[in-house]
């Protein structure tokens, strides 16, 4: 039996399926941000932040604030949104 808590690709697929089933729900698109890594995180963050900025969601920062407890995710957020400043940031 697969332990879904430890199997990140399975968890991502589960949330993707939930997002397709419930297209207006934010949680299936937001929750993977907390456990995704690398390019998967970058793609999902870009989509989440872009949608939030276009819709003018005032609580957007509140949703990504928990990611700031993980230094690798903070770096990914900053580098993905401000590519022209990469060499001067850190």
C-alpha cells in the first residue's frame, strides 16, 4: 500500500484531480505549494501568484506566508518573480 503522505507525485495528482473536479476551489491549487519542490514549486507558484494578482486577491500574501518558514521556498519565490535581479539578491 502506498503511503500518500510520503508520495509527493501521488499527492500532486490527487490535488490536480480535485482542482479539475472543483475549478472554483482555491485549496486544491494552494495546498501543493506547501510540499512541492523545485520546478514543480516554481510552476505552481507562478500560476498561483499570477492568478492572485490578476484577480486582485487581497489575502494573496496571507496564503504564501507559511512558505516563508522554508528558506529554499523563499528563494524560489523571489527568484521566480524577479529574474532580472538574481545576481544581486543574495
